C-alpha cells in the first residue's frame, strides 16, 4: 500500500469522522469514483444492467450507509487494509443487497 495514499486517505477519514468543516464533502469527493466503479463492476459481475436512476440510487444508498448512525461503518474501519479496499467491500454489499431485493420483486 502506497504511503502517499495513506497520507491522503487517513487524514481525510479522520476529518470526516471528527466532523471537521468540509470533511464529509472531501471524503465524498475523494471516493465517489471508487463507489461508482465498484457499483458498475459488481452489477456487471452479476450480469445486471443498471439504469442511470438505479446507479444513482445505489450511489446515494452507499453514502447514506456510510453516514448512518454517526458514520458507524467508517468508525468500524480497523486500518488492517486500505480504506479503498474497505469501502469497496461496503459498496459490494450494498449492491448485492439491492440486486437480491430486485430479484424478489
């Protein structure tokens, strides 16, 4: 794992968790691309084509999940992997839950 990524991501996470001005916005700006990429990749793996609205809704759901309960998912990050890896796992779980619920309809 690159030291330069650690130098960017961990202070960004800390600012977000400490509710520093701009902390959440900077966090979202930094990881929006990762979230969208992981949504797309997970859907492709499941051989599902998402509409623009579904993709947008999933992205919003991911960030809501991260924000929920005083950012509990982010507070549970244990620094044993990169923050990007951890977030990718969270995103995949949200997408899979969505795809399973869509199958039930």
